[in-house]
C-alpha cells in the first residue's frame, strides 16, 4: 500500500476568461500541466498530467475559487481524482501564490490528503490596467499526497 507521494517540480499554464484586471469579477480558469519526474513510494509512477476548469472571483490583486475537482493521469494508465476545497491565492507583484487542500475521492491514493501549492508569474503585469487583462499565467507547483 502506498503511504506517501510527493513531487516538488512541475509546470502549469492557467488561462483566464475574461482576463484579470484590477477589478474583481466572475472568471473561468483552465489549468493544464504535468509532473515529471515524480518522487513516490511506488516506483512505477514517473509522471502525471492534468487539466481542469473552475470559476471564482478573480482580479490582479486577490483571487478566490470555490471547490473544484481535478484528475491526475499517471504514466502507467492509473489516475487520481481529487476534490479540492476552496483555493486561496494572493498576488505579490507579478506572482500569484495559490494554496489548495483536498482529498483523493477515486483512483490511486484513494482517501489520501492532498496539498497543492503553486506560484504563477504574469509575463506582463501591466496588462492588469487594460480592459483585456491578464489572460495567461505560467508557473511551477508542488503536489503532495499523504495517506496515514
């Protein structure tokens, strides 16, 4: 039985519609990314990909997303579906720092606790001042599964 999984390095891209401006508004986001190489107590898990969509009140200053579900697809054909609680994020300059916690509800690591921490950087923070806003962010994240 797998006890822990932790991965320190991954990449992600987040797209926002409508783009982020200085005014908070209802926004849909789509996050896509991959983990590789994975560090796990199961040596067959070497990589994973994900894609998920959510909604919330977003701006260039502070974001708040409600609960969401994301499925991580592992390199060996297995998956982990995670139910994340609300995401808290904060902007510092051109960086956005996200923290989400949740539980694996199906697949690999069933009933494991999950912590997702991400840092995304806007390549053009001055777009916060435009009507189009910031539509894409790239960054790194850490995903940890723990089962006791």
